[in-house]
C-alpha cells in the first residue's frame, strides 16, 4: 500500500466516481499501461450479443481515448494479489478502527494515512525493477473532455432532443432547416453540467421539458446507497389544460352552424 496525496474517496461505485479516481491517479502518477479490474458494468458491457452501441462502456471509451488498456478479470482468484491484500486489510483495519473507537467514514479517512504508513513499514516489499512505466498525457489529451459521459442524438424538426428524461431545445441564429436531423453529441460532466456540440462547436440550448419517470428503475447493488440517499420525488404529474380559444374546448350546436358544417361535409346529420 502506498499513500496517494490528493486521492479521493467515494461512497458508491459510479462512472463519474471512477472518472474522478482516474483523474487523481493520472495527475499524480501519469498514464499507466493498463488498469486491472473486475467485470463490473462500469468497466465492460455485460449484455451478451448486444445489438446496439459500440461495445464499450463510457469508462471503456475514455480509457481507449487515453490509450490505457482495460483488463477485466474472469474471477476473484485471477486478481489474487489484490484479493489477498483486501482480505488482510478487512481483518487488520477493522480491528484498528475498533481499538481507536472510530465509527464514521470521516474519522476513518482521517486515520488512513497513519495506518498506511505503519502497514508499509511492516509489509512493503521493494520492487524487482524501479523503472516507472507511467506515461505523460499527450498534448491533445484533455481529461476535462475525455472523462465525461458522451451520447449521440439526432435533432428533430423542431431542433429538440431528449437526454436523461429531459427535452432540450436548441437555440440558433441560423435557419432551422440547416440543423434538422443533425447528429449532435451530448456531454455530461460529473457535476451535472450538460453541453451539446455539433461538429465540435457548442450549441446554445434551454430546457424545454423535463419528462416524468414512469417505469421503475433497476438499481445495481453497488448503487443502492446512492439511490437511497436521494430525496424522494413528490408531486403530481402536470396535466395539460387547453386554453379558452382551443377549437376543441367549445362546440357550436346552433342550427345555422350545424347546417354550414353539413354543407362543407365536416359532419353528417341523420334525420328521421
């Protein structure tokens, strides 16, 4: 174990949190040749014979752009060294926390540097080679643009698109027909900031409508804590009330109006 200054801790395993961890690691050490992980859905697509998509998750796409390999272990035994270290830590660290009366994540995180220093002084082994295999970031590799969620969308005739149950209206000074059917890219950063780009240029937009989630969402086990911490969404669904001038709101049943509509062929009046 080696302490990493500036590293961050997270309460759940999400794509954005892994992006933040990768950013902290690369900033401190540089780019590794590869990351070794399990088969969690953040790292690989677990749907066999998927008919849509690129075959990569958002994390996998970002690692591909950074030229970092991603190795997914087929079993816990394949990552034996890591799993054995975790087993040791889960035994020793828990007991150390109990001896010091630590019972909150904040107190545990504050104690970790002391624990890591003592653990390394007793069990650290010098590597066979001291060569650093990390690589620096390239001039064109912008972590702010790579470590984000990216989705492709097609603009409608009204220059709208739907992303994450929100309808966005594109605002442009150009003629509307020039962007109809255009393929744009939606980018979402970790803080929830959304940008829409067309051929590398950002487009102005405003939120047209936020759609209501009707179907129950399946939450993975690693995201349950995050889902439970969200405030419950309350409120009734908004209903559409037509204005007074709406043609369907009122109907003229006068004899003169009915005869005029019959002559136009709009209605057929059955007479005895």
